[in-house]
C-alpha cells in the first residue's frame, strides 16, 4: 500500500504548524497524528502501509532550501532508516520564486520524485498562463506534480484557483505533465461531473478527500467509477486515520482493483521498483 498524499513536519515546527492549520479551519478539522515524522511512521506501521509520499508546501519562495534539504535528508537516510524506507519525499517550489527553474533542476538532480503545490497557500491559479513554463519545465524533467485541488476548508470563500476547470486548462496547455489532482480531482464544492474533464486531460486523482465528505454522492460516484489505472490511494494524513481510509476505499472498489489502486499505479507513476 502506498499513500500518494500525506504530510509531516520537522519536529521543531510540527506543533505550531498543526495548531495553525486547526485554527484556520475554525475548529472544524482535527488531526489524528501530531504532525511529526516519527508519528507518521508509527501510523504507517500500525496500518500496514508500506510507503507514503510526504508533501511539503513552500508558502514563500525562501522556504525552498529548507524543504529541499529535509527531503534529501529523508531520501538519503539522514533522518533514519525507517524514514528512508517508508517515506517518498517530494519537494515544493513557490511558482513566483525568481529561481524556480534552477530549483526544479536541483530537485530532479537530487533524485526526488515530485513537487507539491497548493494554490491557496501559494496564491496562484493553475489557469495562469504566465506560470505554465514552470509546469512545462516540470514535465520536461519527468517530475510528478501533487496538487491540492478543489475547495479548501480554510478558504471558504475562495474559488477558481485549482478546480476541475483550471486543472483542465493547465493540462491542455502543458502536455506530458504527470499531474495528481488531489481530493478526488477537486470535486468538493463543484457541480456533479465537473471533475470528469480532468480525466479527459490525462490526470490522476487521489482518494484524499476528508472523511466527512466520504459518503457524498459525487465523492462516491468518482471513487466507484473512475478508471482503475487513473486513481491513487491517498489520505492527507495526519487528517485521516489510515485504517479508516483503507476501509472506505475497499468498501467501494472491487477487490480486483485493489492492487493497482493501493500501490500499482503509484509505483508506475513514481518509477518505484517493486
């Protein structure tokens, strides 16, 4: 089992980061973990999850160096053998970083697998044509994009940054981009079937929709009907228990789909040796 969408933080900021995000949701969202790497690893072991993609977010351009260094430390085993074996660290760049192209070269040269974006925290739209060269560079380097999509519980009144329409515009203009549209392709907050245009553009979606949305009609339709080779298991941990997320997916998808959905697709997309 591979979780294509999770989060953890350096010990020095984990408590502050988690408390800040809880405040932003005005008490409507509470974590199941404490945000630290070791706690993340413990939850993976407890649930029998083999690996997890860890997704940092550079909310400011100057954050690149620290996030990149930590990702390399995880990859190279400097933060422990257990982390090296179980965590697939992504990097993050801010689209408005003046050195973004050089930083993307550094990410690829270091052997990292992908880049995380969050349009709300980073204040940009996927449909902004001025930023498409950044995504074209990512495509050329063969890196994977993991991007928050749809609405966000902390930005209740903001729309039009990373919904299905914006994803489709980006992917129609940047060919060959390996794009994971998180949270079932950004279905939350959009009309039924809006996410279907994401499939037409070749995107993957992941299952990291929050548990309070699991049984909404559109979430159930997408999880039930999305092509098996275009969907990835994801949790958004530490906001959802692994065991519950696994059970939800298994309750909806046929057992014949489990091998690809829970790990096979992620191995192919990320170039992992099984």
